[in-house]
């Protein structure tokens, strides 16, 4: 897998070709009515963040976009969308998150990391749980058409505040 800081063009290409379920999820959080407008909105927004990355392969180009962005002091939000080629990089991206991004969030003083995902998207929910986020709440009617979303979070435990937070095994970050 190769990865780099996301550019407007690379984000637009992936967003335009994102998986159908990712489109359903992302468009539920937008004012846009079609893939082109959504791709443009995401590309412009995510490219402003230094913590948005594009992952892919030399052969296939960009396959997935991942971001982790501060919302306020100590609180970060994660997001991901990908093309149908995601299976080619999902293990490498997961390892990158575990080995690099979780320690980066720890070094940044994150006491809460969260992600929201549309209800019923079990493969994404299982992946978030694997990374150590727990299902926290249902956000009723959170989407523009009344779709429910699930809020996932990792909240640093008070005893962890003195030491480093690391991923230990599926579902365990401490």
C-alpha cells in the first residue's frame, strides 16, 4: 500500500467512485444531490486537513481516503470512504492506523476519538470495534433523510492519562 497526504484531485477521484454504501452514508450527511457534487464537497473539505490521507496501490491508484481531525481540544473525529477495491488495502490501512495514527492521536493528547456510521453498515461497525472504538449511542434521524447513525468512540480511561495509549488486540486500546 502507498499513501500520501490527500489532495483535492485524489480525494475527488475516490469520492466520485466510492462504494455504494459509502455514498449512502456520506450523502446522508450532505446537502448535495449527486455523486459529482458530493465528491467536490468532500474533496474541498478534507483536503484542508493535514491529517487527511489517500491510500492505494501503484497499480490501482487511490482506493481509500481516511481522515482524523480535531473537533476541539482533546476530541478527534475519524472518517473513511473507499472504492470497491478497498479489499486490496484494508489490512495495510488497518495496520497503519494501529501502528501510526493511534500513537499520533495519543501524542496529540486525545482523550476522545469518535466516528459516526450509518445504521446497518455492519462491516464498518465491526472494523471500528476492531480498532478499539465502542458503540456508544444511536443518533436518531441524524441523516438528511432521517437515517439513523451509530456513534462510536474511544474515551481514554483516567488511569491511562499518565501512560501511552496503544492498540493491544482486536477491540482493545488502553
